[in-house]
């Protein structure tokens, strides 16, 4: 049983140092070193060729679009771009790595020396970027016959090479000391910021849950004033929440070991979503010697300064600046804006406002009802079958008093099930608010007659009792009345 | 001597086919029959593709008959070293680890040979993965030297050289990493050329050492090699290290050389490759000096040049080539193709991979993988691989300085004539010395050709001409000029092979 300290106890005695290596799959049309398609989810081993299967004699050719995307990432992370750079071979045996070496970069990365600023609790932290380099992904091994896809007990191992050779960008931070108790949040904020930056560049879909962005999170602890401790590396953490939780867990686990006078093993660890724990992976005691050497099958790259400047000119507004601008324009508080960001709703809200909605209306729908629907169906917000222009249209109908919130939610049902736009759905389902005051007054009279006790209370000044009558009216009008109007009529009649 | 088809050179056969005196089917059949007759004795071929060759020959004949404009070698059959990938034809690199593998694609140079309508006779033997100087390291048996079947045909491309020397093919494709085209050519009395690195695509050439491997022609004479050189050479977008520049006019240079006029040409004799080189046999030195005398008679100026780094070239080569090989050969793991050993349902993946390599690789390949792995290891890489790269830079500088003074450099191709089977098996250093004179051109990247320069004790001696990078034409010109002063070895002097 792993002993854990409480987080507070850990932070009272130790200071954490973070380090994060992030792998991002680029969404180029073709692989890093051959012309194979990179589309996710194809039948196994249908997107392969002599090059990415490492058949004898096959040779790589570098994908220029991937180099360009990496330079853009480097520029967006404030890096300098190498004038002379080359690939290197990282040699180790692994069944899903066709060549048994990974074509990567070693001493001469494409981009170096950048930084990202992240804000946590109103405090800015600078995360220094050591390097950004380009490499290739491996295939995927599936173990069949054993328990839960584990190699242990498996009767067969199947390898799918569709992913082998997909361009991967690796972004490595320098060690990050000085975050104190905020370390888990800073780690998460960095991963989120990195994701937003890369997404804004349009070079990857950066979906952590699909593995197109994965973080290896390094954590060490030291007592104040002492040297940095031995680090562990939690591999392939695949959500923002898990980044935060894995740091928190490692701090609790390592501090308990250190308290007991034990040593931290330098090792890779795995994070388990279900329990929030990490467990040991391969120990680095038998440190792998990757025997890096310059890749002799690929030419040296010398990105011209003109090209780099051309790419710099195409960079979009940095996500952080954009968020600050939008937050001001939408008049949102910090917390609210954070929710918008966390829900990945910035673009959607922006588009909804552009289509004529008020800012508050757009925020309300996307963060409220629509986020709930997305959660229920387990899809991303932007994958819902409703366009920002339709949300704007819906809000317009609410503003005009033609829909109330309840009706609007039914209209959303219709839109999501493909019945057409909000106006069409409202018309087809007969979901307009009853604005005929004559009809409403009759309904109110009926409700007063049916609920004499409530009516008496209102007459006696207890306006809160109006709720029962409003409910009755809404019921009899099948929800198509505007609750405010009904309330006004009731109070007019009874006071 | 005779009108036998197999005695004719490739250029002559091509003309006969073009002008209707022979058909490609007749020519191809003659060589296939010759293979049937004598390859039991020589053992040059690992695989013969009679049907495929004849089908290609019929297509070549049809193209000629239809008056299509065809390449200068259309209809002339060719043998291909079995380290070059051929679609649908077994390709083994003479290794057990690739036994049974049928490639799904053609190497670029094979595509070009096919496009030139040259029938492929079959695949020739070599030292496993092109590592060796005698072809004794083939996993599929020995190849004999047609001049003396008790002797080696050189290596690694002993099969290609022996096939041409025994008149089983008028032309062959070889690959040269440290001398694997030139040294076999030298000891079999054939002509062999290592082109400028990158001028012939490596796509589909099974890698030994990526920064050194260069495919090139083996033939009976300079013009035939030059014609084949022009067929297979040229830029290939699938090879990032390919040179994107026009192919030097080597056929024109070979014809110019054959006129026997070298006035205005300055040749450099490399001090470090000749004087005081006790590695070279006296007979080799004698034939080489006679060659120099001939070149002087043709009008060449001779100047001695010093290339001090050349004395370290062989050592550097034996670090760089194994280092790259240790990585290039990592892909042979039994997972995707070729041999898989020990997959009994009990052993784990990594164990099967390891066992496959244990069983699949021969001793020389294992030795070089170990050597290369060591040379790249943490703590040693600077001392070994790093130092070797520095030597390589110095070798390049020596060549560049030399070519400021001279048009081409000359040397013997290899220090000794064909040795007996097993003679150097116990003394690998002696075996490695076979590449002493050929390795510098590989480290530099420039062209080197080997042309026969007579016999020493009845065995052929090769004369090497090295040119500047992309200066393949001057090497062909000088070699062709020297050739014009020599008895045509294979036509008149070579012993007739008897079939078994």
C-alpha cells in the first residue's frame, strides 16, 4: 500500500520542481517521411507503405508542411528558429517501431529557448521552453487474449502501423521551480495554454483524449534551500485534469517517501484515471543508451530567415491576448471567462455574438444547456448539431418574447435532432409563447378559481404564493406562456 | 575470337538488337543458357528469373520492331546484386534473415533498368548485407572467381563481378560502400564504377551504410559501364541524399578516352596509396606502374600528390560504416517480414526478436553490428564515431586540395589479387585491407572506377581512377584511355569455364 501525505503536509515541508514534455501530433495530410495518409481511425495497416513499414531499402523524405508547422509552434512559443538543423536517430528496439529507431532530433532541434506565460490565481508564471523538435510517431500494439489488452497472458500481439510515421512535435520545458503549492494548477495551466496556442495555429487538433496531445509530467521535491530532488516522469497523461491530478499525487507520494527517509527512484510512471494514482513503469536504472547519431538518410535543413519571417507574419493573435480582449468585450468576470475557456466555448461564443446574439445570451446557452447536452452525449461542444448562428437566432426569439427558456430548450431538442433551424422547429412544434392576453387572463381566472388558498395568500400580501398559480397557468397553456407576463396578470388581479 | 553472343560487349549487343541483327530474346536466351551451363561451377546467382527475363526481352523486341525510340541498352540483359530490391523477385541481401521475402516494390535504379527495356536475368551473390571483401560471408554459399575457381571473386559484389567475368551477363549492377564494386572488378578482370555519392538513387538499395552506399555498374569495358551509368543515374525525389544535378556525360567521356589521347590531362599519384605501401603485392605494383607508363605515353602529365589523412581512412571507415549499419539493420526483427525464429506461442515478443537476429545474421554482420553499437555508445561515441567523422572531413579536404592540382587521382584498386578461399578468414584485418585504396573515395563521396591493367601471376589486377565529386566523366575518360592500351582480358585471355 502506497503511503501518501496530505497535500498540505507535503507542501509544508517540500518545494516541487516541474518539467513537462509534450507530444503533439500534427494534422498534416501525409506522414512525416512518406506520402501515406494520416486520417485517424482507418482500418489497421491500410495507411502504410515501404517507408513507414521500414521495408528493406526504403528511404525517408521529410514533410515540408510538418517542418513549417513546427516552426510556427516555435515562433508562437517565443523560440529562436535554427539556421541549421538536422534529424537524428534514436536507437532502441520496440515492436511497434518499424525501423527500431525513431527519426527524431537530438543536438540540433528546429526551435530553442522560448517561453509561455500562464496565469494561475491572478499570478503570472513564466514557463521556459528548452526546445521544440520534430519526430515521428510509432505504431500501436494490441495484445489479444490477455486481460485488458495487457501483454501479460496475451496469446497474440497485433501491430497497427497506421500511426507509425505521423509527425510528432515534442515541446520540452526547462525545469520549473518556484510554483510552490500551485504546482498542479500551473502544470495544468501550461498544458491548457500550450493546447490553445497550438490550436490557434491550426496545425493540430490537440485532442488529449484522442492522444493527439500527450504530456509526460516530471515532478521532484526538495526541502527549501536544498538541491533539487530525483524526479519521476509520469508518461502519456491524456487530459488537463489528469495533468493536475498526477502532479498532486506525485507530490503526496514522494513527500511520504522522503519523510520516511526513502529515496525516490528515477523512473517512468503511469497515471490511472480511475484512481488518480500513479504506478511504476520501466525503471530507468538500466538507463537506455539511445546511441543518437545524425540521420544519414535525410538532408540537413537550413530554414531561410525570409521563410521564418514569412511564417511569423502568419501567426494569429496569441490566445491569451485574445481571451483578455474578448473577456473585456463580453464583460465577463475572471471565473466566468475561465469556465468559457474550460468548456472550449470561446470560438463558439464569438461566432454566436457575430451572428447577432447578445454576449450574455451566447454565454448562457453555450455554458448552460448546450454544455449539458454535450456532456450527456459525450461529445465535444463544437460537435453538437447546432450552429452558432442558430443559437443567435434562438436568443433573438427569446429577446423578442416569442420564446421563453423552457420553450427554447424544446426548440434546441428539435434543432439537435435535425428538424431544422429554431424558427422552423418552433413553427413545426407549435412552440410560440402565448401572447394573447385575453387567453392568458382566462387561464389566470381559471387558476385562481381552482386554487383559492393560494389566491387568498396573495391577497394577504404573500406574493411568493404566486408560484403555484403561475405553475397552474403554465400547465394549462402547455408552457407556452411567458411566466413574467402571467405573474403580472395574477398580481394585477389579486392586489 | 568468335561470333558467340556471350562474347560480345553490351554496346555491341545493343546495336545488333537495334539494327535487327539479333533479337533480345536470342541474346537473353544465350546468357540464360550460359548461366545454366556454368553457374553450377561459379555460383554467381542466388536467383535466376528465366521467365521474367524472356518476357522483358519479348517486350524489348516488340518495342524495337514497332520503331519506338529505345534506350542505348534496350534489350541487353543485366544481372542485379541481391541487395537491390526487385518487385516480385526474391531479395535476400545474402542473409538468412530475409529468406523468402518477396519485395512489393522496385528500387529506383531497377525501375530505370526496366524502363530502359533491359531484361533482368537474376540476382547475384554477395557478402551478407554487402559486408565483406570475398563473398565468403554470403549465407547462401560461395561464388568462385572464374579465373581460378579456388579463389574468391572479391566482395561484397563477387556475384555481379563473377557473372560478368564468366560471361553469364554482359552487365551487372553492384553497390559500393567501401570498394564493393571496384575490388571485385579488379580481381575478376572486369570494369566497375562507383559513381559520385548521391548521383545514383539509393531508394530500394538495402542499406549497409547510408552515407557511403553507392550503386553503380559492372561491365566488360568502360563504354558499357558508362551506358549503364547513364541509364540508372539521375535525381530521385525519393532519396533525400540524391544530388539534384545533371548526370555527367560519362558515355561521351568513355568514347573520348578510347581515342587514346590524354594530352592536357594531369593525373595525381597519391603518395599514401602507393609509395612505401607494403600492403600491396609486387605483381600488383608492377602492373599498376606499367599502367602509369601507358598513361604517360597517351600524353597525361603525372604529378605526385600527398593526401596525409588517407592513412587513417580505413580505420575511420571501419567505425562509420558499422555505426550506421548497426542502426540500419535494426529493422530486421522478424516482426514484419523475413525470418521469424522461436515464435512458439511461449516466447515473448522481445525474445522472438532477439532469437530471430541470433539465428538470422551471420558472423560478419554480427561483428559489425557489435562494433557499430560500441562506436555509438555513450562514453565512446566521441572517441570512435566522432573521431572517425573528423577523419572523414580531413579526407574530403585532402581530395579537394588534390583536385586543385590534378584532374584525377590514380592508384591500384586493391593491394592484392584474388586470394584463395579461406585464406583470410582467420585474419580479418588482412581481409579488411582489401579496401585500403577504395575507401577514401567513399568517405569523400567522389567517383572511383576500376579498369583491368593486366595480370599478375595469371590473375587480374585493377587500376583505380578517382575523380572530383560529379566529375565521373574524367574518371571514365582516363580509364577508357588506359583500357585502349590493354589486351581485352575477357575476350582473349580469360580461361574458359567448364560446366560441372
